[in-house]
């Protein structure tokens, strides 16, 4: 998940006004960190090209992380994986909070229960995502999961009161048509685990909307700290009681997942310091491309023709919705 708090966005970058917190969602449920564009001075040197390179690099790392996760969750309990990931996330969040004004300041929140609910939502959606990884190929899974931004658009209208014009409503409808082409319900083509992906995507969409809500009052450091520490606390009893000894292969995979998580997030944060979020957002759909590549290289799987067609419809719809969001951020009085 990407959060671009308007308080941390340089002048000239697109922002939401009365419609809510400026944000851009990164479709990568296996990640448990919130990537945030750090404060940048107005005159800080930036390179859009460099930002795009960093973004593409980060997304390739995230896709590799998903491939390693697929190996890991086939041999070890998901709760064990979650415990390690959230523990690493908590360390990251504590360091981030220290750099953003101190731990005491980061602990101040106006939405305690909603912050804790965000942690629970993130745990639940990652758990479902990992369950689906045991049955679906990387390409098929990410093709379905690419509908998440469309779900966010709907929920933002229902729960946050954000205006959704007819153009984006049509784009959302077409996007879900693409999802139906991918899943093909009733034809016995797609595995039942596709439902887990849809449920995971819905959970992540709720998480994003909740993040927008708390972001109106709480700092980014606060939101990051609560979801990291709260998530670690919630998953610890399950991870500890279900812990299984890891062999060298499993330990290397777990270490690699943790390392790629940190590297990927640092690359993406750097991308956001070099280029506006609206420029970086379309590159997040490359995660689907990398997922197909890694799925073929490591597991010998490729999506079929109809899955590719459905994924293209979903991606195009998502890109159009993102573009209309950008238009609205620049012309807040015009309904898309």
C-alpha cells in the first residue's frame, strides 16, 4: 500500500482537496509496509526518468518477493511467515517513527480502534493472499488482484463520500467484466482459490479506505507504527504456537523475503522522491507482467489467452480510473 500524505507532497504534485487524502494504492498484498513519500523540499532536485527506473526496479523486486513467498508458504505455516514479516515491519516502523519526531509523538492518534482495525485487515488479507498462492499461479493471481483499485473506488464513494462520476463508474464496470473473463465462473476453468484472491483484494481495499480516513487526522508515522506494531502483536500468538523449525532453504527464503521487502520499499520511496505519484502509479501494473515472468521462470506456468485478455481490460480500466482521479485532483469542481 502506498500512502502519499498531502502534508508530505511538494508543491506542484497532484493532491486531493476536499475529496480526501491524496493516495495511490500499490497492488502488492504480500507487503506489510506502508510506502510513504518522505518530505521533500520544493527546490529538491528530482528526475522523473530516475523515478520511473526506481519504480520499475522496486516492482520487479516485489514480484520476486511473491515468488519466494509462494515457495515458502507451501512448506511452512502462513502464521510463521506473517510473524517474521510483521516483526521486520515493526522494526522498520519504529525507525521511521524515530526519524519523524519520536515514538511518543507517533503514538498519538485520534483513531485508535480504526488504526488497530487496519492492522487486522492487513493480516487477514495477506493470509488469504498466501492461501491463494498455494493453489494459483502468480500470473493468474495478480490478474485477479488487479481489480483492487476498482474496489477502492467503489468503497471510497460509499464510505468516504467521494464523488464518482459516470466515466469512472463505467470504467469500474468494465474492469469487473474483465475479472469475470479471468475467473469464468461456472465453467470450471479457474480454481476455487480465485475467491480467496477476491476476498483478499476486498480486504486490502477496506484497508486503503481506512488508511485514507485516519490519514485526515493522524500522521503517516502514526499510521505506519500502529499497523506494524499492532499487526505483530495480533499475529504473534499464532506464529509462535505454530512455529516450525526451518531448514537452510527455508531460512534463506525467509531472509530473502525480508531483504527484498526492505530493498523494494527503499527503491519505491526513492521513486516517489524523484517523480510525482501520479507518474509512478501506472508502473505498479507492471507487477502483473513480472508475476507472469517469474511464474514461468520458477514454476513453468503461463496464463491462458482469456486470462490475458481479462487482465488487459482490468489494467486499462484501472489506469483510466487513476487518470480521472488525477484530473479531479487538479480540477476538484468537475465530476469525472
